[in-house]
């Protein structure tokens, strides 16, 4: 299943309008905001589409998964549907449920506050976690953790990466250049361990870098962390591979530009997270350009200035490679006495 | 049903005052809570619907909670005015309010799964716990207030005393 699907649901008393864009969406938020009512309206419309006083407009096929349907295994026949699930479903924590989400080819919309352990096996995006917001008579979905809140705004003394492979190697190079330190969190739960072992690096500016496409189960905890410790910031790009793909290294590639402009229309449920997709995409695009990308072993081309100025190379660019990948945030990662990054207009690329 | 705590839970008592309540937080995922406390109420809405008594909506505190969380006015125990649906019966209140009203009842053995509650219920959980010992099951990080805001609780998992939201954060971080 691929794409973004709009929904308009209404009864005499209440209306909802929203879009579902990825394979896993969470609806959370305060009590009394209409989450359960949404599921009830969908259930009623399923039973009798025309005579229950509920209108559902959407191009998607959709279902509601409850405990009875789960017990009877009816859901196993569903494919290419949007499946709405209320928090009463007991199997949400089970491996069978994780398997269903991963392999069925459906999108799931889950109303639950619990960061289910099983769903840690199915990483979900911080961007697809919503609360219901009532605006001008219509209930819409509002991002709980908007991307613009989780970007760096101050030069870090210490960088902590969730990633222990290519991302860590890259940010280690960034840290070395700017005189900072870099620690690896070795996965989301261990980031907090690193912080606690170092007493939250009191008095220093910390930047935690993690893949937003997979950080959903941890975000509420870390959002509260940065509230308590203003010296700590959180940066959640979709993924490290996304940073590379959206840098000038690939801006002449039409396919990459199309994917980045509208990812939900290009990324299918074949990839259970956009992080996996961007990794695959980067590998493919790098190979097309005659080079390579490996998550476990960062190609030096992604962290060092070009060595092939006299040869044709698809990744040839002038300018600091680290800066190119860091993008708009590059000035925050320079040593205090370094000159600023060259404007993009002076970057040259060999054309083939 | 006996509420089983892992460690000796201290009795908190203010000198010269009546014994006040304590919030005991049992922080585990849902299935572990079910194994530890088989009679915990997870489906608070269904339980509420089948056990509701009109006196549950007679206190000022109950009416305040309904108004604050659901924006609804209790006109009588069986008639509540909702801004969306008009007159509704008590079972049409939100799951979070059902959970709060169950917590409010003076039933020592009743233990409620507080992950049914949004963050907007957190201050009411603390208010209920001021009046009596309150044991709740919790499977998600509930936000109890702004940074360093006072709160009193005990995390049963470790026996750690919590005096503000910073303590709460660190207590949860140890067991998450």
C-alpha cells in the first residue's frame, strides 16, 4: 500500500477531517477529545454504511480491528486497507500483532498512549503521532511532536547519536572538526543511560541525534527530558540517510527529488519504516552514481572533502562534505574560529 | 484482591495533621500489570458502565473533573450536558473521566489502569491521592506537570519517593 489518504467523517453532531500518510499512525492526546468517538463512528458506518447517520468520505478501503475480529482472525484476510484500532485491543503488545502490521500490507491507525514493546520492533515516526484538535467546528489531527521543534539551535559541546554505525562515524567527524565530543547511544534506550552516566553533562550543551522516522516510541520521554534539561536539544531528521539524500550530493538526481518532495506517494508498506526505505534508496542511488553506501561502514566520500578533483565522480562537489550534509545547520557545527560555509551558489558539480 | 507491592511502602504522615494519601505508581507494560494484578481494571469504561452508582457524581470534586476533562456539566447523576452531544448518560463520558471517577471511590482494593487517562487527568489523579492512598497502574509516561512542579508519589517498582516532576522523570527513567 502506498500514498496518503484523506478522510472526512461526519454525523449530525461531530465531524472529523484528516489524512493518513504512513503505515503506522498514532492518535493520542488528552482525554475527552473524541478519539473513541472517532472509532465508534467508523464502526457504525462499517455495519451499515447508509442508514446510521454517519458519512465517511475516503478513497481508502478501511476496517476497524477489535478483539472479536482478532480472535476470529478475520484481519488476516485484509490487505491494502487502513485499519483503525482502539486501545482496548489486547493483542497490541503481542508479536502476532507486530507481524500483522509488518507483513499485511495495510496501514494501521492506533489509538493508544502505551509505547508497546512489540511496536518497538516496528519503529514508527514521531511525525505520525497526533492529537485531535477542534478547529472551526471540525476535528482534525495535529502533530504532537512537530519537526520544527526538534532541530538544533545552538552549537553543541557534546553530540549523542542514537546510531552506532554510519551516523555515529559521521557525527564523530563533525565533532572532531568543531572541537566537540561525540558519544554513541547504541539504540534509543541507551541514550538515556549515556546521559545519566554523565550526570546529564551538566553545564554543557548536548545534542541528541536520532532518526525521526523510527523514534516514535521514545519521543514522549525525551520530550520531557529536554523540558527538564534545557541544555539538551533533540534533532530528529527522518534518518541519517535522508540527510545525505537531501544534500547537494544528490540534488541533480530527479528520482531523489521526486521522492523527497512527496515521500508518502513513493514509499510503500514493503518498507515498514521510512528509515529503511531511505537506506535502500541511498544505496541504490549511490550505486547508480558509481559509488556506494553502507550503513555499517561509512564511505569516506560522505565525510571528507573530495579527493577526485581531476576525475569525473558523481559525488564531486566543492565545499565541505560535512557542511553539505548538515545543510542549514552546518554553521552550528563549526569551530568558533572557522569561516562560515560557502553559499550554495558557489558549489560546482560535474555534469554527466 | 490484595494490592501486592514489591517493597515495603512507607506510610507518609504529616506531623500534627491527619494522615493524607499517597499516590503509588506501578509502572509496567499492560501485560505485566495484568500478571501482577489480575483484578486491575483495564477497561474502565465497561467497568464503569456496569458498576456506576449515582452518588459517584454527587461530589464537587467529581463534577469539577467532568467539567475540566470533558467540558461537560453534571446536572444530575443521570443527566450530563455535553457541548457536543447535548444530554448524555454517564457512560458517554470519556474513558479518562471514567477512570478518574473509579479512582475516586473509596474502594481500597480497586486498582485502575491510568494509561486510560490523558495528561489532562494527571492533576486530578494527584488531587485524589491527596485524600487517600491511591494505587494506579501506568504503562506510559504520563506528564504530571511542568518541570520541577511539586508532586508526591512513590514508584512501587523501586520504592523511590517522588517529590516533584524531576524526581518522577528520573524514577521512570530507571525502570523504563
